[in-house]
């Protein structure tokens, strides 16, 4: 079986990620597909570029899995995040979670995307018609003033 | 020697994705100061990781270690 956590420079295939969490114990699989949107606060994106620190990103995906198992021991997780240049509507990330029951599959999947945005070293560069910028202060992100994310310190 | 990895705007500002510092032992703060003295960088709000684990400013980096600077992330 291929690794459940991957950074890929090739276009993502949703079903490849989904298949990794298929289980006879599962009664539900939720799949989150993050895609490249054209408009952010009225500004038009032409394309995006994602960069990762792959070795550490994989370790952080594994940490998210450990955290998920503390909350929901029976859930299974697979994540693939794309890097490189992406066009509008391209898939940036696929998260698949299976679990015996539906509610946990939804909750654990949302937990995973929230934690990705907090601790996984991946960066997005927006290309607009009039310039570019590395995005680092999205409102949906937790700003870290210094040091490590809180969850790390609690370990 | 200490290996330094740079990403996103830090990589572009420095013009390199990897630097090597000839030193046996430094704190993360020391490495930040070393970089700020040589490049137009502001690292006070930038996270760091030593050998792929999040680190603090007082974490010690030894020869052979890899220190990465992690600007605010924007994956997902």
C-alpha cells in the first residue's frame, strides 16, 4: 500500500486518496477537496504556486493523525497536498477520512484541514494580473508570533 | 557546520534555498541574528524547526543539524 501522506507535484486524483482509507470497518468516508479559487476579497487570482518542506510536512501529517486518533481512535486518514504551479479549479489538497459512523468522518475531516492550516509547512504564492505575493496572514490561519504552535509545547 | 533551509519569501529574499554556517553550536536566536546581519530579513515572527521539529528561540542547533525557517504557513 502506498503512503497515506504525500506531497505531490503531479495533478491529484481524488480516488487514489480515497482508496487508502477504505476499510471493512468503515460505514462512511468523507473526502475534502481543496481547490484553487479565482476571487479572494474581490481580487482575481491568475494562478497559484505551492511550496512545501516535504520531510517536515509528512511528519506534521503524521502528527495530525496521532491527534485525530486521540479523539477518534477508529478513524483512518489519508492526505495528499499538491505543490508547484496550479491553475484556477485545480485540486490543491485531498483529505479522506473513514470511520464506522458518519458523524466522526465529517468531524475528523474538518479537524484535519484546520490542523493542516496551522502546523503543516506549506506556502501559497498568489499570482495576480498585477503582481505576486506569498500568502502568510490569511484570517483563517492562526498567527504565530514566535516559537512553536501551542499543541507542540503541550507535548 | 549548520544547515539552514529557507522557504517562500525568505528563500526569494536570500536567493538561496539552503545556506551553511560554519559553526559547531548556535541557538536559534543566534542563527536568526546571523541571517539578519547578512540579508534584508525580519525573522522575529518567523517560526523555526530543528531537524523537522518545531523549535524555540533558545533551542540549540549543533553541527550537522538542519534548521529551517517557517514563515506563516498557507497550505490547504
